[in-house]
C-alpha cells in the first residue's frame, strides 16, 4: 500500500532524521547560534527528545494503519492520485546479473557510510556535506549505468539525469503557487507591507510566535509548551528551517528567566518546527514523498496529523521532566 510507505518516508526521513540532523548538523547549528550555546549541547539535549518523538509517532502511525486496514478504510487505492509517471524511465529487466545486484546492494550502503565517516573526520557540514552525498549518488548512478549498458553507459546516464530533472520539475511545480501563500506570512509579508511594520518584524507568522512567547508566565511547563507552539507556528511555512532560529532565541530568553533548561528548550523548538514544516504536516512539503509513492499529499498530511500531534504532546511532557 502506497500511503503507509509514504508515511514511513515522512516520519523516518523528514521527521526523525531531519529533526535531529546529526550528520550534516545544519539544524542544530542554526538553533544553537540563536540561543547562544554550543552545537554539541543542542545535539546532546535532542537525543532523548528525538527518540521519544520517533517512537511515539511511528508506533501511533503503525496502530492507526493496522486499524484502518482491518476496518477497510485503507485499501490499495486509498489516496492515489492521477500523477502522470510517463516521464519516468521505463523499467528494464535483466540489465544486471544476480551477483551484480548483490554487489551493488552491499556497495551502496558502504559508500554512504563512508560519506558519514568523511563528514565526521573532515568536519563537513551544510552545503559541503550535501555536495558530498549528491556527488556519491551521481557516482553510483554512473557506475551502475556503465555496468548495465556497457558502451552506452554515458549516454544512458545523461538520459537518466534528464528524466530526473523532468520528474523534479513536474513534482515541484505545484510548490510555487502553494508556497506563495505560506510565505505571505513570513518574509513575503514583510516585503509587501514592510513600510507599515516595525523594523524588528520577522514576518506575520514569526511575529505571532514572538507575541505568544512574551505574553505567558515563565515556568518550565509553560516554557516547554510555548517552545513547542512557537516551533509549530513557524513550521507552518513549510520550510521547517526558517523558524528554528526564532525558536532558539526564544529558548534562550525563557531559559534565562527560568534559570535552566536552555539546551532542552532549544532542541524542543527545533524538533517541533522541523516535524511540522520539514515534511510531515504541511501539504506542499509532502509533495516529494507523495509524488514518489503516487498518493495525494493532502491525504498523506491528514494521516500524519494524529501521530505527529501525539508525538509532540508526549515529547513536550518529557522535555518538562528533563528541564
């Protein structure tokens, strides 16, 4: 069934992996800089929260999927879209022998593990780490096509790259008009009516987060709940990363007033923002997974809603206990 597969891609890839971001470390660096603490402290504080969030969301999603399958609400056709996949390359069988397939099944994970090792040893982060992973993917593509097609390998590599770019443009085409509405609440709103906003404004959505943070009493319970709310609100633009600096700065203010818990609050705001905006709840951020699995992104977001909300509630409670 396509929907459970797409949910797994979202929850594990865009949720668990992206919210911790332990390899590339782009997210913890942004939040740590905003909070005025070290990246290592944010990463250490996020470990128990990421584990709790991951376990709760995936188990909740698993239970709901099993329940809907038994009741007949979830079938093989549920959530399917009319996405035209004719631009994808046609499947060609028997290009690789069984031994060659086994070889690549072992080689590919090894190459990506070596990427992780290289990132650690060479201290690669952000764009450098992304370039390394992308280059490894291209290398694997060229190697497989050369072995599969022999003297036509380079020609086929070009063909596959073109197919990939076409698929990417087709999939992300709807993002442009949909994202425009989200950005109206962020930097776009500031650009349009910037002359009528305070100079310190960061956009309508982010300003709402700051206002929320400044109008509540400061206890560890309220601090944790507010950081989760700020993360959720800033994540609604569909990026996930755009609001985590704000979450980090608010965590610093709250921790100063409370007297403790800056790392935990920073990690909590980061997790909430990325889980919501990084690709689990905002429909346009779900488009890649939805397109790959050929399901409706709105149906996928609807099915992710309960697991993510339950996960955020439990993770916030655990953060309160840790602070």
